[in-house]
């Protein structure tokens, strides 16, 4: 925990430190001749399936499992998706009832991954792909989870309804009364929403979100809902416009614009790991190895419904030529404080949205 608290911000900005030692794990072969795995592929194929829990939307989750099955057609990959908070509660409820139906789980922010780790939720598996990731992009003890990639958010607005000269340019501009009843956010189950709340509260103080509540924002479960509404003009402004969602809708010629406030953009990694007591343990290992490999990372960076910036060493830019270094990112410097603030966020956010 202590190590992760120190390195979170630096890690988001792209630090790279080689691991000094790794266990000797045999090389195996998928379609890519240099693919390495610690899984027994024959046993994984006998297991025949892998179940993946993820916070990503339907299209993004489908892209991941379809990419895996393209390389391993004898294994049926299935997914279950929900926002990170809901997904976390779901898996805890299942485990409390003695049901262990998930093999690999991915959360959208560090606090939940750390909490799941504390509860013994991960099966420690040190992938041979680990050598391509800096220590700050892995769980403090490698083998519990890794950083699938990083997503970040700014401000979005509808260009048909908001002239460029009147559009918000800074986070404080979101407090302008002109956006009352015309602004959207995510619900408290979103890891990215928690990150934004935490970082802007650090920048501007406790009163910032109290003032924001006066705007009567609408909260939604998924990124697609936010951008659908923004593109249609149902909302003038989106206070949590993830760059990945913006890029997807902009490619479709939606009348939207993205603003990167000069104070910085909240950023959070997606984190995935093998779940303890996984029903398909070899397939789970294989899925993680693929996820960490260039093949899996290519899906994350290039699929328009994902667009996670890879932190794998040597990875190229994501779709559109974007790299993390192109943006000023905001992330916690004190992980203990960040984790401890989540109950306050959930209470305040739900009250603001009337939930």
C-alpha cells in the first residue's frame, strides 16, 4: 500500500523501471510467435471457457473477449459488465454465498482493486508478460493485478447548443448558473467519477462540489449514455467527458467538443487480475497473459469503444496518435487518504443525485 501511494501520480505520467527478477516461465504460442504464457494451454482448452467481469460497456467488453477468442478459438470467453461499484458488490455477494463463477475481473480505479486485494479476492499469478510493465503499473506485490491502461476525462459540450466563446474552459466554469439543469455526470458507482470528485476537491476545496450540486446535474451509469445525451443536445455540458468517449463520438461527426482544463484532467487506470477460486484457472491465466501482451494491448488502445492508453513498455500511441504525455493528468499522491475518502464521496454524490 505504501509503495503504491507514493508512485500513483508518477506512474500515470509514464515512469518505467525494469523488474530485477522474474520466475522462469516457458514460452508458448498463440497466433503471435513471441506470445508467452505461464498457463497450460491444453488444460485451458479442456476447461473450455473463461468468465470475465468488467466495468467496460457492452461494445468494449465484447471487443476484448472476441479478440481473445480469435487467438484461442477453443475457449469460449464470456463477460459480465457493470460499473465498478456495482461490479464489486456483485462479486462480493456471490462469494459470500459460496458462488465462484468469475475467472478474471477488471475494475476502473485503484481503490476498488486494493480493497478486493485486501479481501483475498485475487489469485496471485505472476505472468511472464510482467517484465514489460514497470513496478508502479502492477500491484505492490506483483501477480494480483496489472494496469490494463489509463483513461482520463475533461469537459465536453454540445457545439450546436453552446457557442465556443461561451463554453466552459476550466473546471470552475462548470459552476456558472447557465449550466443549471443542463449538465451530466456519472453515478457514484463510477471509479472515474470518484477520481474526479477527489481531485477537484483537492484543487478547489470542499465547497466546490457543494456549489456544483446547485447545478442539479443528471447522473448516468455508462459513458455511452453521457455522450448519447450530449450528442443529441439533451445536455449542454458533460462534467465527466472521458477522452475515449469523445473520440468515438467525434469520429461519428457528433456536434461535440472536448476541453482539457489547464489545471489537469482526472485520470485512472483500469486494473485486471485472476480471481481466487476461479472455476477455469488455466484459462484465467491465459486470458491475463493475452490481456497483458501486445495483442491484448492493441485491442485496448485501438478499439474505438475502449481507447485505454497502454503503459506496457514499448507500446505505441493509441487510436488517433494520442499518448498520455500529451495531457496534464491528475491522480492521488496519498493513496491512503484517497481510499479513506470514498465513503464521503458516495454519500455526497448520491445525495446530490437524489439516490
